[in-house]
């Protein structure tokens, strides 16, 4: 990471700040992300579990979220699976920010029953060195980490592209999944006009604000040996939206999908490790 070290340090400074804690935790995050976790994102996760994971495993699921931030996503997923009577053996969240990992653990304990919270743990690990860092955190050999049934990443894989480490992350995810396991990657769409205009006016360098295309999100997984089972743009609700904007975006979504789906806010890539 020699040539990207200054950028990495800049990202770390941003995500250990108290502003990051407020942005990525339940009480202060936007209403939009809460809606998405309960609806759009939950439907994607449950569809993958029903189609590819639940019928093919005789034991509870093992879950991992990389780049988990304050842990809202993986914590909510564990809760959703419990309500659907889909058992979870354990779930890990990883992030490169020690401060966010600390907060994620606190949030999980506060929002989940103790029985469920005991199945969820958070660890400091970089996306581009998931196996190495997670093994170190768990004090296990790298060959003893996992395997996982489902690995998810939300708004995090683009940072691997900015560091030039997307192939390393996809390769580690491949190693961590069991045969037949699935990775769900959700991130910002480079074709969404507001993202492009905001980033163009930013004082960041081109590398620091780079957004991959849908094809670029998918290609590291293809190159790592995954089968791509879904690849699309979706979602018109900002994570930071309030109630009124969330409702307006929901009402407009069918029309927007009809006329401009390729410019939706999010890119989705669902990749399956061959069984």
C-alpha cells in the first residue's frame, strides 16, 4: 500500500472522528437508511438467503459484514433473520476504524436481546486485508477463519477501488466464503447525477472521490472466480433522507425505475462462490 498510504491515513482520520460516529450510528443516522434496512436492503438479503443459502446448509448461517461502520446493517440483519426464524450461528462486523468498531459493539448490545447480541462481534480489519486482519483479531490461523455463508458490504467497496486494492478485497472474500456462499455488495452509482456533481465540486483529489461503474464493481469478483448472479442499479432513497423525502422518493421510484434505472443511487452486485 506504499503509494496509497497518505490516502489511507486521510480516510482513517475521517472515520475515527466523532462526526463519523454520529453519521454511522442509529440515533443520528438519517431516516432513509432505517427505511432501506427494513425494506429494500432486507428484501435483497432475504431473497439471497432463500434462493441460495437456506436450502443448502444444515446449520445456522455464518455472516460477515466488511466495512461495517457503526454496525447498523449487520445488527439489523441478525434481527431480521431471527424474526424470519432463520438461525444464525455467529455474525462478524469488520471496519478499519477502531472507534467505529467500538461503537458498533455498544450499539449491538443496546439494540439486540442479549442472546442475539452474544452472536455478534466486531473487529478491526481492513477491507483489503480481511483474512489477515480478522485472523489476527480472532487470534486464529488464517486457514481457520470462516467459512462464511453470506458476506455483505454497503457503501465500502468503492474505497478499495480508490486505494487500488479492489482485487485484494474480492480475493479475500472468496477465501472467506464456503463453496456456494454469496457476497452482496451495495455501493454508490457513478451515474447518479447528484453524486457526480457533488464529487466534481469537492476539494478531494480524483482518486479520493472516485466512484466505480457497475461493471467495475463486478469485475474484481469475476476475476476472483465468482459467478455474478445479479448486477443492477437500484434505489432512489438517500441514506440521509428524512421522513418526507423518503416518502416522496418511494412514490416516485416506479416511474424513475421505468425511465432512468441506470442512474439510480445504488449499484448492486451479488456474487456467488461456485459450489
